[in-house]
C-alpha cells in the first residue's frame, strides 16, 4: 500500500514539473557577422536578432566587447563605449523578433569576443518572454579575412516571484546620444550608478532633483493623462530601467527608475504621479528643500502625530484600567472574607 502511495505521489510530481516547464516562454538571441575581409582601421557591422514565442514589446540588454581590438562607432538604440553598450529598443511593428545593428572598427589584430548579457525580452503587456545570452568571436587581421564563430543560448523565463520587480511595462527608452550626458556634476556625486538629472514633461518634481534623493512626487491636473519621464545617468556605461506606464489614472501612479553600474550596483528612484479628480486642479504643496533641516521637520511632525495617537489611546485605556482595578480590589476583599470565615469555622 505504501509503495502505491509513493508511486502515485511521484507521478503527480512529475506531471506538475512537466506542466510548469511547458508553461515557460523562451527567448533567443543570435549574432550575424560579415564573412568578408576586414582590415585594421576598416568599419564592419554586427547584427543581433532577438526572438521570442510571442510578439515583442521591448528589449533591454548589454552588449560587451573587447575594446582593445575593436571600437564602437554607432548602432541602433545603443549607447556606451569602453567595452559595454546599453541596448534599449522595440520592433517597428508587431513581430516576434527584432534586429539591431552595430558598427565597429578594427583597431588591433586579434580575436575579439562579443557577448549579449543581462538581456530581458518583454511582451507588450510587460511579461518577461526570456533572458537569452549569446556570443560571437571576430578575428581582426592586418589584411586577412574575418572568421566568425558564435553560440546562441536560449533561456527560460524566470519564476514570477524572482522577476516581479522587472515585469512591469517598460515605456521609456534610455538616451542613446553622448550629448545627453552633459549635466553639470553635483558636489560629491559618484561617477557611475546614479542619475545626474531627472525630468518630467508635465508637472514638477517635488522636491527638486538631487542624485541622493530617491523619492519624488509630481502633481498634475485631470486634463493630463500622460507623463513621460527621462533620466540621465552619471556614466554612459550605466544600465537604466524604467518601470510603470506613462499613462496616468486618476489618483496615484508609481514609476521607478533603476540605474545599474558595470559592477552590478543598483540605485532605485521612485516617482509618484498624482493626477487630480475631474473638475479639480493639481494640489501641489509647497516644495521643500533637501537640507537636513527639512528632514528634521518631517521627523518632528511624525513625532507629533504619534503623540496625538498616544493621547487618544490613553483616553480610551484609562477608564478601562480603572474598572479593571476596581474589580480586582472587590475580588481581593471577597477572598479575604472567605478565608476569615474558614478560620472561624475551624
């Protein structure tokens, strides 16, 4: 009997695993490299095709390469340099694949490896379709041919609880031009892994932006139903993620901007957009500065609220404690009288 139960349990477990695996979505990434001769100092193009089982809404990825052998010249929806490119893009029309092209120039003889890393392929509704990796090797010679070899790795969609923070709709694209990184550095600001600027096309950030302030509020009128957000990273090699949708419902709408540097360290900024009710205008409070004094005021206010709450609880608890004390005294008197009665009988 025990063997039958164990067999039935094992069969059920196997079926569950099979069903789970079958429910996963897969994504792929593959390189396309020219087979003609490439000389040192000559430009050549590398294409990367991302594909999935469903229509692709957007692709976010990093393309790393050996910058001692090749140098990045230009590319579709790409920004960066120094061995790392940040790629953010989407198909021009509904499709289950999208291709991006990148132009490099050979600067030294040798075999350069290119890798697709930290890739995320999303559907239109923000679901993760896959996180593939791929690589290709390109040999640069003084006058010889380019030889290419590569490998494409298809990876399954991660479990929902591990990707909850990144499966929200991605509606913003990172800037791909170097001139967007011209913001004046703030005092003490790190050279990577943070934002140097954060802008919205409707409303005003409260408080004013600072690289080390991570929570902001934007108030807009009912007539405003779309707010675009754009951040500027401290380094061109930083990887920037936007979550949330630019469309605003009445009430609170939360957006996040995550900046990740080449070492994997992340900084998250949160913007809460509050859209007014119909017939009302944005009720934007007075803006507070980012000084220590304003933080002290907030803490003092919080303490005052806590004290008010304690006073209310005291008003309720004090009468109840008085009644409980009276009952205890009466019970004690009854016990004393009963004990004395017992002694008299004896």
